[in-house]
C-alpha cells in the first residue's frame, strides 16, 4: 500500500514538474513570439529619439571649464555625465545588436531574457539622463 | 533700432533658427518610423530603417566625439 502511494505520489510529482516545465516553455515561447521586428523597431526608434538626441545635444554644449557648473546663462556639459551617457549608450547598443540578431535569425531561445536585458539597460540610460537634466 | 541691436537680434534669431532646423532634421527619421509603426501598423520598410539607423549612427558619433574639447563656462 505504502509502495503504491509512493508510486502515485512520484507520478503526481513528476506530472506537476513536467506540467511546470511545459508551462515555462509555453510562456517563454509566447513571450518570444510577441517580440517581433515591429516590437524591436518601436523600442529602437523610441530610444534613439528619447535618449540619443538629447544626449547628443548635451554633448554638443561643450565641456564645462574645470571647477565650474552649468548655468542657464552658460550651459555646458559635465564631463562625468557625458562619460556616463556614453557608457550607458554603449550597453544599450550592444543589447540592441543582440536582440536584433536573435529576431533576424529566428532564434527564440533566450530572446525574452535578452529583450528584458535591453529594457533594463534602456531604463538605466534614461535614468542617468533624467537625473542629470539631459532632455 | 541701432545697428548694434539689429545685429544682436539677427544673431539671436539665427541661433534660434539653427536650433529649430537641427531639431527638425533630427526628428525626420522618427516621424517616418512612427508613421510606419503607428499609422500603417507595419514593421519599418528597409528605407525607413536605413534612415533611422543612419541617424542613430550620426547621433552616437556626435555623443562620442572628442572634437568638441572647448571649455564653455
């Protein structure tokens, strides 16, 4: 009797585990299939317009003289902020290249994770811009 | 209006106009892209994507340029 229960529990556990695996796979597939070229294009153009344009304009102000801060009368770019913007953009660019490569090749393995990573680095970049008045 | 004021005003207007033109030039690829995505509800066409990618490369190069070393303040 005990042996039979154990077999039943083992079967139930295996069934649940397998169901969990199938569910996870199904969710991954669903998420991956919703990340299309159009999804990428929307995010991409949004990033270029909302981050790269103001970041370029900020950089074009010219660096502040050492020991000075930007003012309305004499706007200038803080070297430290520019470096942060450059590094953040480099991370976003690498993530875009990765996601675009997966979409183009039809490789859905890891696409959801890569897309999540892309969203995270974009949010970090936009956070740096917002925190430093780059808009 | 004396000549000095006129020149100063003209310079100010020219500066503002150059800013506006720059903004329009920057915006053009995005307007096309948004039209594709939001109005046509289609992926970007090859020419629009190429235009957007070119603008992106231009902006990134400007962000990373070392050719504006002048201290402004």
